[in-house]
């Protein structure tokens, strides 16, 4: 529980305008999330290349993707515990080191089984990055602009979608898939050095009785002044009970990531099934992925203007409609345009759900664990998704896959519309 001094410090932090320290934190968090998403999306091109070059079979490629998702699951859970009990900044360091070292080693994998093992270890670090990154921005941003900054960091992060596809397309077609692991591994190590002195979250320090340290950091956050607090709710409290918040977060994040990964992780392979060759499928994927930051930008604009729920629920409904439309598209131009639209809609949901809404459902003492559990369960579901996609496409065709995506999106929209709270302009304790 916070004492009176902590409450005063919390109120000061709620209204502190964006300072140089905040922008530094924002950039370092954004760089990590950009690297994270670049790696996630390069995996589909690496997978397609390994299958095309006979380094891996189709089933081994599925195991490669699943190993990454399983690592993301464990990383999310571990980061939740470490972040809540040992601090945000410490947790924010170990994940990059694990990811960087394992990714560099993966570049020299002698066979697919060794590569799968390294992918699993590297993904543990990736899973932690999402939990720590979005939650840290949520805790450092001023309340009335929290949606804007959390959404903006999602735009920054989701530049990794086209960046990852473009980088992997250029590197893989010219130097092979191993070069992707070398580049991303080196970038991770460089970033690890750059953010070694990132400050601890004052909110975490306050709930652990370290008010003096929190005040020192808050004073650096106050150098530009304060916003008027009249539009901010007077009480700091979680919007719902811990169990209900966790249920909503699990459903929202799981639906968002399942729809996204079932499409984006397999889009190069799905395009091969539509008659494109490996190089054309990679370029088509890259162009489609430009919709990711575009959609995240739309989500960022909407969450503080119309609210979280009014952004999230319609985005799920539109994902369902666009998914069905894409399934029946046969022309190259139609595939490209509809794929771009579907990707953009998925990232409206990503920006508003994962980076903004989910962390706001929990109080500070449970925020990392809550978002870690929700992300972890979502990643566990995604672990089996490559096999589900493979079975569905093989047995029933691509159209059934997009019907499944539509069904998941509609169910999530209904549950969030009925049970989800609105968290716009609400203080967090």
C-alpha cells in the first residue's frame, strides 16, 4: 500500500510533462520493441527460405516457429515475476542479453535441431521485451497522454514488421537466412550497452517503500512542468478486479496475437500456395507489412480521442470482415491491397490492446505479472498455431483459415464490448 507521501509523488508523476528523461526512456524502449518485432517477422521469411533450400522440412519449419512461440510464452511469464518483485529496469536488461547471444549462436547452427534450440532460448528474451517495454511506457507517461505515448511506442515497435520483412528479404535473397541472425544479434548487444543505465520505474519504487529514490527520478521527470489535472480521475485504482482484468487481458491479447500470427507468420508460405515464387512472396509480404505501422498509427490516434473500447471492438469486427474478403481474393493486386488492409486493421488492434489497454487493467504491484500472464497464455496458444494452420490449410484449404481468424475476432469483440472497462484518463496506482 502507498503512504501519503507516495500518493503525493504518484500525483506529481501523473501530471509531469514529457521531459528529456522521458524521451530517452521512450527511445530506448522503442528501439528494443522495434528489434523484437523485426525478429518475430523475419522468422516467417527464414522459415520459408529454410524449407525452400531443404535445410528444413515443412514439419520442421513448424517446429522452428513453435519453438519461438514457446520461448515467448516462458519469457512473458518470467518477466512478469521478475518485473514485479525485482524491478523493471533489471528485468529490462537480462532479456536483451539472452536474445542477443542466442541469436548470434543461431547464425552458425549446423542443423535444424540446433537452430530450433537456439530459437527457443532467444525467444525467451523476446517474450520479456514485450511485457517490460509496453508496461514501462505505461508507467512513465503522463496520464492524460498515456494512450498517445503507449500507442506511439506501438507504432515505433511495429515499424519492425515492414523493416523485418524488408531486411530479411534483402539479406536472405542475397546472402542466405543465416545473415539475419547475425545482424539482429549484433544489434541486440549494441542496444543492451546503450540502455544499461535506464532508471527504475518510480511507481515500482513507491510501492516498495523507496520514496527517496522515486522522488529523485520524478524530479527529473518534472523539469518541463506539469499538466492541468482537471480531466484526470481523482482516484487511482484498477478498473476491475484482478481476476476479471486478467480474463479480459488474456482474451484481448490472445485474439489479437492469434489473428496476427496466423496470418503474418504464414503469409509468405500462403502466398506460395497462391502461385507466387519465394522471392515474389517475400516482396508481397514486405509491402503488406507496411500496413503494420500505418494501422498502429491509426490506433494511437484513436485511443485517447474516442477511448480504448471504441477503438478495440470495431477493429476486431473489421478484422473479421477483411479476413473473409482476403480469403476469396484471387488477383495479385487484390491480394496485395486486401493484405495491406487486413494487416493495418490487425495493428490497430495491436496498438490499442497490447500496448495501451492491457497494462491499464492492472495496478502497479501486479502489472508485470498480469500482462506477463496474458501475453504468456497468448504465446502458448500461438505455440500450437503453426500446427493448427498447417492442418487447416492442408485439410480444408486457405479459406477455412480466414474463417477461423474471423470467428476469433468476433468472439473477442463481443466479450470486450460486454465486460471490458473503459480506462481512458484513469489514474493507475
